[in-house]
C-alpha cells in the first residue's frame, strides 16, 4: 500500500526516482516511502513503457539507486548546488 501524496510530492518522487545518483534511501528519508513503495508509485503513475525503461535502468548497473552500488566517497543525498532548505529547488547562480 503506497502512501497518498499530493501532485507536487508525487512529481518530486518521480523526479528523484529517475535521477541515477539519488538512492532509494534518500527518497525514504524525505518522503517516508520504501523502495517497493516507489516502485508501486512509478508503476501506477508512468506509462507501461516508461516504467519498463526505468526498471531496466535501475537494474542495469548504470544507476546508483542503492547505496551499496554507490562510490563510498559520495556521502550526501543532494546536489551541492541545492539550497539546504528549499523544497529541492536549485538556487539561482
């Protein structure tokens, strides 16, 4: 059972799920949704072909969606350019 999210939260979860370097743990930390919950949400919200492409990418080794696959030197969840409290918006340069 997936928690219900508003449109903005759902869009952000999908965006984070598509990002190769954002681990599932970061999504769980921010939204309280597990990896299986993210998968269920993606299956529900995406077209079947888009969902299949995403799953293929996550499982391909290109993606670092699991902390175990990540370079141990990367110890952060967010981009250095993001503000610390900004609803994940990249700050103006």
